[in-house]
């Protein structure tokens, strides 16, 4: 049996935390390299040795701090105490330090200097750490376990923790995929609504043609007209509701324009329907694969596939270098308009400023409901690109909806290039001045707005 004391003098090569509540310390000595594993997980706490360092999550800021303070240090003492599952004392040119693993309801890991001063802590300690043991205490309280016994414990610990981590990762991935499937299903319903609207094109054209053929029989300001349709066999009378404010000719032209838009949208809707159905099928296949995955490597590969399909809220790939920083809060909601193009809508007055002044580029299109309080709306465009008319209409609908003019049938919407938006010094949040503005008089299309609102992406 090889005593644990034979580890003394080994150099600390690296420190990791591959799974939740599991820490590993890789030790190197002449003709010897082992990784010390320390589990603080309730029901699976323990200390062991393994021959291969387990891989897992990227290094957190706390782990990076331990690497900085203990990297290259020589192991001077390894022991248990009444307060710690394991105490590890190491020496380096900058002094001696003690790493203490404390089990309990809220397991903790603390790093102390030679005087017992706290250098780092995984969680804020409930009480001041006790002073470190004196150097001779390591010899007077030896750890009687052998290296062979620790290696047996280490393999068993990793087996239990790997299984728990796999199940936890599986559950998280399935939740993310379920959300992704739900989002794609909502998009499919919205696109199916677009495809159904395209079937109205022929009826709109017929009504507009009948109206133009009978302009002489319609009084100015009329709200309805009863016209005989000779295209039917036998001819029949048709009642048509009119908007007195528009006039019969303008209303007929509007129906022709609407019919053309429906026909253009029919082809795009067909393409998006096919794409979304394929996406739903891929998500379902991925869910089935996740349910039967048995190895962490399989789950990591499936996570990568899930990200390609738009799954969110997943941890970065294992052993991926520095920990990924949490994404800052976005000051805007993101929706999808014509040809699946992004439309950004500010969430509030201060967020309006952030969206317009910090996120929007000079060549992007900026919109706002005219002369009322409302959200800033930005359409990202390529340099030199003109905003497609249908995308402009989509953005205008959102500018009207997210304003005090919500619900009104006619809304004036200001739009201009972002380069023509400026903010006066000392002005209220969300208040800006617009140069070279253009004004679009928007007649609200409730179905169009409903489709747009259904495309909103969930916050990250």
C-alpha cells in the first residue's frame, strides 16, 4: 500500500470544476501524475484520485482565481479535519496557502493565506474562517488512507457524478428543445395564416374590378353600394361596404394593391412553410436522440445541433476555455417581418435611447409614431440598401402598435435613416430630433399585426 504522504512535494499543475460541486486538482511528481477529485455534493461527498482529468464546464472566475494563487505550488500537507472534507496546504515563492473544502447544507471552498486571511471563497462564508493549522499538525494528524484506496474511491465518485450531470444536462436540453419546438409551431401557425390570406387575392381583384366598372353609379361619400355582377351566370347583385373617407376609386386601388401583396406573399409563405416543417421534424428527431443519449460526449454533440436550430439557454460547450460572460440585457424586443427580416422595438424610454443611439447603425431605418409617445423602431439594413416596401409596412405597424396610437385605424408614422436622428443635450429619455423625415400614413391591417406579434423572439 502506498501512503498518501507520498503525494507531498507534488506540483499543482491545474485546478478545475468540471461538474457542479466537484473540484479536481492535477498533481505532478517524478514518474507520477494523478488528479485529486473532491466532491461536495450531498449524498456523494468524498475525496479520491483518478488517472485521467475529467473534462466538463469551462473555468469560472473562482476557479481562475485558484489557478492564479496555487498554480505551480508544491503540496506540503493533505489532511482531513472536523471542519473540512479536505485541507490542502501548498507552498510557493509568494508564501504558503491553504485550500479548504467544507461540506454542509451550503458546501463551500475557501482559500486562506499563511495568516488565515481569506483570499477567495466559492460562497460568502457564514462566519469568519478559522485560522489555518500549523505546519506540524499535518504530521501529528496523518491521513491513513492509501493511494490505492483513494483511486478506487475516485473512480466511483466520478461515475456517480457523471451520471447525475448527464441526467441534469439531458433535462435542460429537453426543456430548451421543447421551447424551441413551441416557438417554431407558433411561427408555423402564423405562416399558415399568411398562406390562407393569399386565397383572398382573387376575391379582392373581382370586387375591385366590379367597383371600378361602376364608379358612375356610386355617390360620393357612400358607405355601401349594391352592384350587379355580370361575370356570374346568371348575373347577381353584390353588396359592397365602402369607406366614405377613401372614395370608391381609391378603395378599389387599395384592394388591387392588397391582392398583389397577398400573391407575392403566397410564394414566400410556401417556402417558409416547407422550411419550418423541416425544422420541426429536425427538433423532434433531436428530442428522440437526447432521450436515449448515454455519454456526455453524445449530449455535447446534441447540444451543438440544438444551438444550430435556435435552442437557447444552454451551457457553453464543455472544456471550452474561459467562462462565457452573461449576455447583457437587450434594450429592445426582436420581431420578424417581411422575408424573416429583423425589426427591433425599444422596451421603454431609456431603452429607446439605447436602441437608437448605441445599437442602430447610421444606415439603418428608424421609425416612430408621429406626435405621440411610443417605442423607437429600427430596421437593420445593409449599407446602401433601401428598405423593401413590405418590410417598411411591417415596421410601421409595430411603431403604431407600440405607441399611444395603438388600436387607431389610421396612424402617421415618421421614418428616416438613423444618421438623421439626434438627441438634444438635456432632453428627456426617449426624446430625439429628426431631420429629413418622411411620413407614412398607415391604415392598420389587424391580420398583419397579429402575424408580426407572433414572431417575437423570447428574451435571451
